[in-house]
C-alpha cells in the first residue's frame, strides 16, 4: 500500500495512474485498487475514476483515518493499493493532518513526489512538511521541465530518500522511468 504525497500540482494523480498501469500489466487489474483522499476539489476524484475505468481497476474515496482502515481491510487481498492524496500547499495546516492519518495506518508507505523544477529551499520545506515519522522514498516529477536536477537530487540525498521513479511527461504509463545511475546521468547531461 503506497500513498503518493506532495504539494498541489506536483503530479500525484497522473503518477498514481502510471504506477497503476504498470501494476495492471504485471499482476492484472483484479490485483490493483486505487484510493483517493481528495474529496475537497470539485471533480478531483473523477480524474482518478477515469483512469480506474481505463485500467479496469476499482477506485475508492476515503475521508478519514477510520474510513482508510476499513477500506484497506476490505482490499487486503489486492497485490497493490495506490492512494492518491489531496494536493495542498506544503505550508497548509492540513498537511499535518494528512501525515497523521497515514502514520496511523502502519501498512501505508508514503512516497513523496518532488518537483524537479522547484528550488532547493522549497524542496527542503516540502520534505519537512511531509516526512512525519518517515517516508518510504520519493519520485521525481516534472523531470522533463527541469533545467537541472541538482537541487532535487541534493534534497533526496541529504534526507536519505530512495528515488524510485522519475516522471518525464503526462503520458500514462510511458512517461515514468525507474531511476538508475545511468538514467540520472543522462537526464543531468541532456541538452548540455
């Protein structure tokens, strides 16, 4: 069970769909479920529902920690459950509530999306806001839009965050890449 967390506009919903598509190919649609905690924005869960229909996977909306625990118990036979979280500024007081909700569910591992176009100080603030009692790792987003990856890599290294994937565009699932040293070197040197 993985929850994708991070500020507004970092690409959580699209990345959730990309990961779900990979899981469906590998394990089958009946082994994957999607959850969303985004009941705030008008139509926010509809985007995830659309991806769910295209992939043939179930989509569930959870409102709080109790709802999350019950839903996860119901989905315990799934191989992979991906949780798309509500986007909000890392300075919003509700971030702490979101972190606490997932800290209360030991089966949920959080992956922080780091926007590769953001400045180092902003990335530092984002990690501080979302780390709670620990993150499982991170995913670099908007790598295709970044002039350089230095600040993002520096943040991940200093906080000892494993980097699992890099998102390089909007296409689902094509624009999600496993991160290897060669990939990072290629991205760092592209266009130079």
